[in-house]
C-alpha cells in the first residue's frame, strides 16, 4: 500500500465532553497533514480500530490510561499496516498492533508497535479475542489480584467478555 498521494489523513477528535451517552455532535472530523516518520519511527495506516468501553472513562477523566480532553484525537488500539519505516526491525507492509487512535494514519517509535505473527489468521482477532480484553484479564490476575494457589477470586460479571475470559484464565 502506498502513502496517500494528497499527503492528508483524517482524525476523529473529541469536540466536547458528552453529557450522558456520547452522541455524534460530541466529536468532529479533521483533515490533517500526513506526518513524516523520524529516525526510528514508522508510519502506519489503520486497518482495524477497537472501540472499547474504557474510552468513555478516558473522556470522563477517570481511567488510569489517561484523559481525552476536547481537541484531542480519540485514542484506541489498532491493527495497522506499516507504510514507511525508518527502523531496520520493522519492514514496510508488516501488520502491527499499536495505539493508532481514531485516525487513518499514525506515527510510532518501533518499540510502540507489535508485529502480528506471519500468517496470523484474521488481523481483527488481535483486537478482540486475542486483544485488549485478554491483556486486561492477565494484568488484573497477575498484578492486582496476585492470583496464586489458595486465593479465591470473585468475578462479578463472568457473563460478559472480560469476565468470561478471566474465568477461563
């Protein structure tokens, strides 16, 4: 895939803090110049974007991953294709998982992108069944719950995806 000829990208920004459930008017679309990757960076094209419940907490300023304020590009994990690479370890055309946000293109240092294994069956799985939800469960069980033999873990929402995966783990 080539870099767009017009050198432009599109971004979704938070325009205002939602009152209740977010509505279309809380966001705005912006056209921006396509960024140039510096040494050690890669330019990525977004193929898939994960829309997750934690994003509402980011907008409200109550999430440990940070706050999204009016004027900021909405954050989110993506599966992207590397279009340009200024790093020897990341080849052009590589599919990567990264925090590309709600935009058509993003620039990252090579350490911020995680290549999908060659032959990965369906790239969107890196954002769902094998994505953030499972990482959330693993982090919770390993770091916060300090799960070990003899410890009981109570999962309040085991019928939902994150809780169901926690139960399986």
